[in-house]
């Protein structure tokens, strides 16, 4: 079977050179192996995603010369599927309610940003009931302790890195999901968290190779654990280096001057951009 890969941007801003590199790398890998290239719009966070950004993403990718299979999978249209997965974990006692305030939670950040590991436990039943009765908001967290029990230890979990992690990690990598702590899988304003939606979608879409920037290498450790708990297949991971700008810093969405649409408006061609990126 040929390689199946995807580009999975979140419509929270305009695409920049770094996104172009990632999308082209995945697209070319699929083409080289007569594989399939999918586009997935990761728009679960309605507080940050905008339809005009999504339209701009499609526009920019077409300008780059990419084609993808239709229909495009939009995560916001599949919330029920992610909730089924969450409910499965909940019924098996693998998640617990966490009432810490938003400020205390490791959420609201992009998946590649550093998160403080948090380990907790369910509240005593009476306290939990009282808080629920008062209508206090809570998040569902994955319990690493319960996960370790369910899998009889986290030791044997591993994934294959066919690219390279930030420290040159390659080959079979032992997953260390404990580095991320008890991750948030759902919260009140955003019904499901990134990691859960990603593993469910990668499996449902038959993704064989996850090709993305090395800033998401840590995410693979957590995603490997979720795959094990949900009985989902583990794709091969191919993390790639991150492009850096003239200042040596990696491109970021807030750096508007580097957006693909600005480059295009200033007369840069897609061919010149590819050449610049060594593709
Ligand atoms: N939606 C994520 C992002 O834009 C990428 C997720 C992934 O490739 O696994 O950073």
C-alpha cells in the first residue's frame, strides 16, 4: 500500500514559509511513493479559528501548486467522533475531572509550545459533586497513573521516527508520555483537545506517515500513548527540521511579514520559494 500523509494546519492565522516547507515536504513524499496527500483543517478551537483563514490556507496551498483529495476533513464537523473516543476513555476510568482555573491549566497554547507537566488525581467524590452542583467548569485530563495500569506499564510503547527529532532522534524511539504529564483531553470552551482529535483522525484517514515539523516531536510521545489506549494504529513519524528566518528564529504566525500571501503580493513566485527552501 502506498504512503498516505497529510498536512494539518489550524486556521488561526496566515500560512508562512515554515508551513509551505511542511506542506511541500509531505506532498513530495506522497508523490515520490505514488501515495496520497490529504489536507485536514484542525479547527476545533472555535475561539481562535476563523473561516477567512481557512479560505486563505486553501488559496495559498493551491498557489504553491499542491493538490489534495476532496473532501477536506474539517475537525469541527466531527466533534461527535472525538467525544465517542473520550467517552470510551472515561468509561474505563482513564480520565478525571480537573477543576483548576484556566490560568493554572496547560492549555490555550499551540501544541508545539512548552507545557508544564501536571500530575493530578480525581477529587474526592463529595467535593466533586459539590463543584459540579455549583456549575464550576472543569477539564478532562488523562490519568497517566490509570493509563500505566491499563497497559501494565508504559515501558514497551515506542514509535518509528523516519525523519529526525530536535536532538537528532531517529529509528525506534521509546515513548515518554510522562514528560507531558496528565494532558487535558477536553475542556468547556473547546470540547476536545488537539492530541485526541489528531490520533482519531490519523487513524480514521488511514495516515501511514505523519510528516510535520520537529516542534511536534514531543507530541508524538503523547499521541503514541493515546493510540495504545484507544487501540489505534501508530503511523510512522517523519519530523523535519524547521525553517528559520534571517534572524535565526523559526517562522511564526505572528510574524506577518513572512506570510505566503504577503510574499505572493510582493511578486515572489511559488517556484522561487521552493528553490529558496531547497525543494
Ligand atoms: N494542527 C497542528 C498545527 O497547526 C499540526 C498537527 C499535526 O501535524 O499533527 O500545529
